[in-house]
């Protein structure tokens, strides 16, 4: 029969193997189980201690009340047995023997009488001996209660010892655990962005290693509680990175808070991979390491992006460390900028706020349904002009102004306006315009609050940039991006400033948006609240966006303050759970009924204070890895891939995809509709594009195309990547024209296509919006108009108004004819619009109705 000790070892070994397998393949479940057990550890220790005390007291009492101890009767019995079994011993006893026997009997009787009386102190003393393991095990096995006390004491000792070892030898324990790490996530820096990434990974199936240089960082304890292994050290040092097993990691986030340190860390990681390769603990070959590096300085981020390919494939290494392998790149560097991503998220919030305001205006006009169906909608036909009032023009304000000027092409044929206010506006304006010459025209400061409507049109040349950057008077190109004015900021209570703001927005076509983005967050909150009071007194309902990137508590307070008068709206949506993906729509309560937008008197009665800049909406883990913007940008680039420039990735699959996109006719009718109306140029009777039109695109192998898009993206120049990202981010405004918002993406078409209603006029408007977005992007990145296209000189004749695209330059026309291509520049914008509409219809881009929801997230 197998010994109980052998069974104990087998059970312990099986438990250890089960724990290791669970940690390797289901780390989320394993860590959640450990955290769940950790919550009950204290209660379990107390319960086991009480169990030892109670069972020990009653157990010893039961033994003491039983027959006398066997040890005290042994001498007399043994003596009788010896006499009975040994014939040589005389049966006659002497007087001395009889006296001895009588004495022993008397002592035994006295001992038995004493043993029948049990004192509380004696039982308690013996029970304490169980905690010290100072009791004979054979004595504890005489009663079921004592056995329970024994096992309780053993289990309590194991739990206490485990916690003590974890506290006293944490460093050695973590080093041991790190030796077996493979396919984990390394986060370098536990600051604002690193904290958000860890919070997102808390409920993901990932093993996490954190590198933090500050041992006093209060977030270290939180990171360890959620199961992450923390390495205290400098992420720019190779030994620290190797201790975190960065060469075996699945992905790395370099977010230390210093651009220089981040770049040094990436270079050091690259060198480690060149030395040690990409091998798991068991010798398996691992794929390329995904390295996300945060560069806050926009110019430096651009330089790193342009040199990311050479950084990935460089074979340079210190002489003291010979290269172990050469060949393809082992690391893929992805540079991101928190401010740029914040601008993208802000653009989505602005779009929703504008949509909510439009609905509020429609409701306040009290128009009947019959009137709506017969009268044209002014909101749809008017060329809206966005007017940004930006308070604060520091580093963040300047980057935000550039991204908004590039992306927020709300209307098809108008520039945006900006009134930029700052306490040091003169110095900052000069520095900014010296770097971005074509951002805005040169206007006399005395016209700070005057905007000519003719200057809003891209064709108009009412205002001109500095003389060094002007085109010839006869040139048809566009010279600058937006109409901006720079004003000295005095105080929110300044009456002249408020009067100027109201003067700029007298026209109904002007859509005002207020941005408060000074460097001090608490001042932003105070200024926004005072400005809100001023606007309410003037009877204005303008959305006010307040930049609060670090003060989570302050952002939460602002949200609660903002929602207090309008609980009726938010009760249908509720706060977003932090366990839910950002792209997941908020679930409605089954008793609440349909969601409400901020319409009517609820929105018109007050200005909304909307915080922005928090990491949960812009630089979260999901946004960095599963962003629909990145997915769409890759597929937009796939549209322009050709055999000549991409021979290694070109395939018949890509050619079929491009052909299906080119031949897509959005307005061709289905057979049933043709029989009904007899008009082949219209859509179906419901107004939606027939599903048959997308049949060729639906049959495409989208999962394989996703792989092709990634391969093409790796070979793409950085400036082309930036252009495609910009076009993808601008899809927020294009989709808003359809009354929708994008929530995520999928690599497989949906079984239930999304119906899209679009007219030829709307389709042309979308193409015009894309063209002017491209123009703004090119002008802000240093390109300019010229009749001759040149990559070296950064010139394009297409940097011109939409009406001029039908007249290409002579040199460009000859070049395209020599290649056998038909010259039609408007087709390029049509391809982008077709891909966007097809992705929405097929369910590759998931959408929902564009209703205003509070931008509330987990704070």
C-alpha cells in the first residue's frame, strides 16, 4: 500500500504543475484567483487559529477524562508479565517486593484521581504547544478534534510562512520568476501612460513586467497587487532590460516620461535583440518584438519615425558584444505621440457635440414632421465654419492647433477659424509661425476679432501669408490652411474679449468650440467655469473642452459637475465600465427605454464642460494595438500598392481587391429597384445602397488582405504612413455626415450588412472633404503648390481648389500619358470614400448612431 507521504508529494506536485500551466496559459484567471484568495487570507488565518484553540481545548479535555495513561501502568504490568512468562522466577515474593508493589499501586491510584480533574490553564497550555509544534503526534491522533487542530495549525503555518517569504525575499522571488518569462508585456515607466496601460492589462490574458526607476513610486505596490513583476532600475541600462527578459517579450511600451530616455531604451533593446536573438526559454523562435515608444516632442517624433526603419534593421552593436545573428529586423518600432492621439479623440468629441447642438436647434425651432419632409434642411446645405477659441498656446496648444487645422475639415469648401489667446502670445506666435509658415495668413493685429467670410473659402485670397511664402498672383494653388488670429490674453472676465468672441460668431453658419488648454490644470478648470458663467449670462450654449490630462480626481469632479443638471440624459447610458473596451457601445437598461441625445432645453440651458486629455481615450492599450484608425490607414495604403514599387508583396489577391474597389458603383440599382422605378441612376426605394453593389468586395479574403496590408505597411515610408493615418483619422468627420460614429473594426465581414443612405451630392462632398484634408496635411508638413511635381522639392500641383483638379499641369499630364494612365485626380479621393463606405457596409468598421454621450470614462 502506498504511503500517505507519497500521496502527499504526488498531490503537491500536481498542484504545482496545475498552477504553472494556469499561469502560463490563463494568467488572467490565475492572477484573479490569487487576488481573490488574498482578500480572504487574513480571515482564513484567524479562522484556523480559532479552530486550533477550540479543537485543542475540547480534544485534550476528552483525553484527560478517559482511562489513566498507559505509561504509568507499564512497569507493574511488565513486571507481572515477566514473572508469568519466566519459569525461572520464583512465584514467592519477599517482603520487600510486596512493599514495592503496594507503593506503586498507591501512586497509580493517586495519579488516576488527579488525572480526572482538568484545569483550564493546563488544557490551554497544551493547546498552545500545538502552535509551537511541541506535542507528540501520536497523542494528537487519539482524538478527531486534536487531528483537526493539528491540520489547522499546519495549514496556518504554511500560509504565514508563504506571506513571510514573499515579503522578506521578494527580490529573489521576482528574479526567479523572471527567468521563466516568455511572451510577456514589458512596460518601461510607471507614469501617467504606463499606469493606463497596466490598468488596461489588468483584465487581459497577459503576463506583465514593469521597469520603474523611482523606488518611491506609489504605483509600484498597486502594480504588484495586480500580479505584475516590478524591476526597480533605469530602463536605459542593458542589465535592467535583460533582467526583465525583454528579448523574450511579446511587446514593449517605452513610456518613461523623457524623450531622450525613451530613445536610448529603444536603441538598447535593439542591441540586446541583436546579441541574444528572439528565443523563448525552451528555445522556440519568437516573432518580431513590437516596441511602442512615446515621443512627446513633435519634431523629434517625426525624426524618429523617419528613421524607424534604419533603427529596426541597423546591425550596429558595441564591440564588446559580438552579434549572434544577422538578417531581418527583430524589432518593430512604433512611435506614438500622446498629444496627437488626444487631438484625434478630441475631434470625435467635438463632432458629437456639434451633432448634439444641431439636434437641439432643430428641437427648439418646433418644426413639425410634415414641414421637415417638405422644407430643405439648412444645416445640411450650409457650409459650416468651425471657429476654435483656444485659450493657452504652450507646447500642447501648438500641437493641438496643428492637428485640428489638419483634421477638422467639417465642411466641404471652407477653412476653419481660430482665435488663439495666451499671456505670451507675441513670443509664441513668432516662434510658431517661423516653423509653420503656411498655417495662417499674415493679418494686422488690429483685426484680431474680424473675420472676412470670403477668406473662409479655399479659393479666396483675401488674406495672404508672409511675402516669402506667397504664390504668384496668377497661381491657382492654395497658400495657407486656416484663418487664425493671435490675441493677448488678459482675463476671462475681460468684457472686450467676450464681446469679440460674440462678434465672431454672429453668423449662423459659424460653429464655436472653446478649448481651455493652459499648462496648469487647476487653472484650466477655474477659467473654464468662469467663462461658462459669462457665456450663460450672454445666452450662449457653446461646448467648452478643458484639458485635464493628469488630475484624474479633478476630471471626475468636472464630469460630475457637468452632469448634475442633466441626469435625465446620463441615466440612460450610465458610466462606462472600465472592464469594457473603449469601442464597445454602452449597454442600455432594459427598463430605461431608448437613449436620448442632449437635445431641446436640456442642452440649450447650459454650456457643457467636457474634460479631455486623459489617457483612457487616446493612449490606452486598446488604442495602441487595436485602433480602427491604424487598421483603416493600412488598408488605405493597400489601395495604392503597385507591382513596380512593391514587387515582394504584390499578389493577385491585392490586384483583385483594387479592381473590386475601382469598379464599385455606389449608385447602381438592384434589379428589383430597376423594375420598380425604371431609373438606373438612383438607389433603392429606401435610399440605401443595394447590397449587390458590394458583392465583389464581400467576396474578398479580408483576413489575408489584412496580412498583406501589414506587410505593405512595413515597407512604407514614414511620411506616407502619416498621410494615411491622417486620412483614416479624418473618417470621423466623413462618417458623421452619415449620422454615424465608428466604434471599432473587425477582420471579417459581418453577416448582417449595415445599410448606408448616400446621395451623389453627399458622395461628392465627402470627396471634397478628403481633398482639402490632404491639402491641409501637405501644407502643414512643408509641401507647397507648384505646376511641376517633385518629391525632392516637396511640390504638388494638386495643392489647389477642388475645381482646379480637372485641369492638370502639362508636365504631369505628359508623365501620366507616358505611363498609359488616365488623368483624373478626383478618382483618388473617390477610392478613399468607396473603401470607407464599403468597410462600414460590410461590418469591417463597426458603427453606431451619432448621438451625444458624455465622454465619461474610468477616472
